[in-house]
C-alpha cells in the first residue's frame, strides 16, 4: 500500500482512539507517505514519531476552503483515502481529491463518494475496535497496541512552566476536569468542590483544575471558591502541551470528555464518571482506571444532552467517589 490519507475531522477522544491504527499503518508502511486530515487544532495530538503529515481544515470551512484543501491533497498523490468521519465536508474533499481508492462509512447519499463503504454491525463497540474493524473490512489489519502519547522533554518543560512554581512539587498530584460539552453529563459543581475538600483534608495537597479553550474562567472560579490552598489552575496550553501536563499527574478525575482519553494515552490513572453517555465505546481500558456510574438507574446511558433531574450524575456523591478512589488507589487513607 502506498500514499495513504486518513480522515477523522474532530473529537480529541475519537482521534486518541484512532492512534493505534495510525501506529499500525506506519509500522506496516515505514517508507510510505501517510497523511491525516482533521479540523484545526486536533492534529496537535498526532505523535511526531509517527511521521504523519497533518492537513488541517479551519473550523467552519466553506466550500471554497474545502476546494482549496482538495487541491492541496491532490498534490500529495495519495493512492488510498480512509474517511472515518464521512460527513459532508470530508465527503466533498474526498470526492475532489483525485484519489482512486476511496473508503468510507455507509452514510446516506454520501456513500456514493466512496469506492467501497463499511457499515458497523455494532456501532457501540469500543472506538479503537470500530476503527480497526473499518480498516480490516478493506484488507488492512494487524496488531493493535493501546493509544500511546509520549510528550517530548520540550513539551514537558512547557507544561511545567504553565504551573506556578509553588505547586510544581505537589505529590500526589490530582487533576480534575470539571468541564463537559453539555450539561447532562457534567458532575455538579458542588460535588467537585466537596471532593476537593475531602481530598485536601486527607492528603493536605491541592488539586490542579484543568481547562481547555473557553473554559479558563470557569476553572478559575472553581479554584477560587475551593480556596487557594486547595486548588490551582494552569496557564494556556496547546493540546500537545496539555497532554504533557496530564502526564505529570498521579490521578485524573473527569467525566466523559476528550481529556479523559488523553490521560489514558499518556498512561495516567483515570477516574471517569459516566451517566447519560454510552461507556463501552470510550472508557479507558486497563486495570489502573476506575469507571464509576450508578448502575441502579433505568435511565442510565439515555444520551440526553439536557436533563431536568440528572440523577445519574447527582447520585454519584463526592463521598461515594472519594471512597472508591481511596479504596482503589490508597492516596486518601
């Protein structure tokens, strides 16, 4: 196989789950040109050692920009394109790319863009397996290893510099991510505050409140309410620098988010809180991780983005989560 373009437009977690396939492709095709097409800035998470050329699309790109991206892709003379997003934007770029062998998901009218399509028998299987099955259906298979992101010394230095000097020696260092893309899967703010208090009372160590684009104000507000001795935040970071920061943690508490998957990829123990979303496709694999949810609820995994009662997340009380963390990891004893 030669000249391979892989597409997955956005989603930090999605791209993390695609890394094992990208690594497999590079190992099987050490001398070939491999490209990755995504929305800016998600290409920052692709490990440099894979030697994969990242082609990024601006958010909200119009038809003229898509046409220019297709022209750019044509210059690479790829032989194969694997579109693992298959939305209108990637379908347009694929159709105009001039690539002979075009593979994508079997979605609506967009299926006609592709030479061959794939329909997942179980769309709720783990994303890493879904992507592997997609490639296997087109004759590309091999050993898959867990997603792996190893920050460089330079990225680690930048991550360290994003934390105030008085907090750089905190141990154990717990990171918490209080942000989600929609309200139904968020752990209540008061739960985070109480968990921070419980953690500090047990360890006498502050926690790091993490944040991404558009979240700094909320992170600082939470840290300020918790108190300067109990919580602190970091400075602005790129995605690859943020991954380096997470690699410094001893433990990471989060809901179902992209940072949850980044922490998995940098091999940090994750405490993941689940409610309305389906756990199976995304939860971090491995014995070091703790996946918590209220299995007694009939409405669990309802996929609602807005919920009037949010029982699934409210019922995961700080005391229950703290007790589970203490039992599993022993930091709080």
